């Protein structure tokens, strides 16, 4: 009798060849004793709706979705989780009989990484810089974790206001443009959810945002996180981290939704942080 075919998963994006997700999910599978096939699939935005239907018909078991397809995927899914609906972005596709359930594990991944780092979220005054898809994904999870207050600052202030309006069911969200940041007060946690470093420009944030004990966290990782982490060091913030841990934690959340078990993240994160040969 033929054995069951290996379940197939993928990460969809453009470009996607650089994605660490196949490596992370293969390692999780090995550690949990779950055989799986996980690959990166390059997909143009205009092709997404038709390809999602085809992937379902072909028996794909699940997928991650990355830039620039997360918002489009939210519109193409048959059903959305509360988090995906609130954030308007999908990073995880879960197979249902009649189509895809879209979920978003980015916020849960961020909070899991902050907990792993020992950052106290209960009652924390949080500044979230950026109002794009990643910021939207973070907001519900931050409120679920019990933060005390949230200010969202964005280059385009109107986009921060739209975020606060759309996510008002999560909690009170103060908003401002960058020009108002010098008077915004001090924060326990400053999250950079912008892609500013990709455009080669460092954010010009005032030093007065930090108080003794402030933690700085960049959702980006690698070279893209360097300008923000350098800013944090330059104003004396002692605890700062990039978003590689978030990447591994959001992957663990997706893995759990697909396989019913949450893998240990520490060994994979250690491996990714280890210097190459
Ligand atoms: P979006 O394109 O949706 O949003 C980009 C945000 O960056 C907007 O708020 C935009 O402001 C701001 N921005 C862009 N350029 C500048 C600039 N020069 N100066 C100031 N602000 C700027 O991107 P995402 O929200 O999807 O992603 C944001 C970051 O988070 C990315 O670097 C991404 O890699 C990272 N991320 C990391 C994850 C992880 O697992 N570690 C998961 C998801 C995202 P404006 O509205 O004014 O244009």
C-alpha cells in the first residue's frame, strides 16, 4: 500500500529566495519528528488569487505569506481569524476543506520573543513606530499581553490615525507624526516597525523617548536593524534586540497551527545567530 505523501508547505513572496522560513520549518519538523516538505515559491501579486486556488486544489497543506502579499492574501482567503481581520494582513494560510483560512501570527511571534527576552509587557508604556502591516499585526497581541498604553507614531500621521481607528476594539491608541515625538514622553518599550532602513535612511528619533530601563526592539533583523539599534546605543539604551527572534517565534506559531505542536525555538534561533562557516 502506498504511504501517505509528505505534507507540502511553502512560503509565498516576491522576492522570496532569501527567506529563512524553509530552513526554520525543516528544523522544526526534524525536532518534532514530523516529515514535511517546505519550499519558497516566488509569486507576483497579480497571480496570488488564482495561484491560491490552484495550491488548494493541488493539496498544499499550508503556507506562509510574506512581502508584498500579506494584504492581498487577506482579501483572497475564504475565512479570516480575528487577528488577520483586525490587522488586514495574512502571514499564515491554514487549509480548510473549502478554501484557505487566513491567520496572522506576527503579533504573537513578537510578544513571544519579547517574553523570551524577559521584557515586562504588563502595564508597559509602549511606543510603536510605523503603521504598516507589521504594526497592525502587533497591536492586538500587545494589548492581549496587557500593555498599559500604546502610542503609534508614523511618518504619515494619517496612516497612524487610520490604524488607531481600525483597531480601536483592541484598546486606546494615541497617534502622532514624527514632528510631535519630542513631546510624546518617555516609554518602557520602543518598537521600530518601519522599513526605513531599507530605503537607506535612519529614523531621526529624539533621545527623550527613552527613560532608565527602556527596551528598544526592531522588528527587522540583520543589516536592516542596524541603524535603529545604533540609535538606541547612541542614547544609552542598554537593552535592545532585532526581530530575528520574532521571525522564529511567528514560524513556531504557524507550525503549531498546522501540526498541533509548538516546537522549541531556542535551538533554531541559536543556529541562525551562529556565525557562518
Ligand atoms: P509596510 O510597507 O506595510 O510599512 C512600512 C512602514 O515603514 C510604514 O509605517 C512607513 O511609513 C514606514 N517607513 C518606510 N520608509 C520610511 C522612512 N524612510 N522613514 C520613516 N518611516 C518609513 O511594511 P511592514 O509593516 O510589512 O514591515 C515593516 C518592517 O517589519 C519590515 O522591515 C519587515 O521586514 C519587518 N517585519 C519583520 C517580521 C519578523 O518576523 N521579524 C514580520 C513582519 C515584518 P509611511 O506610512 O509614512 O509610508
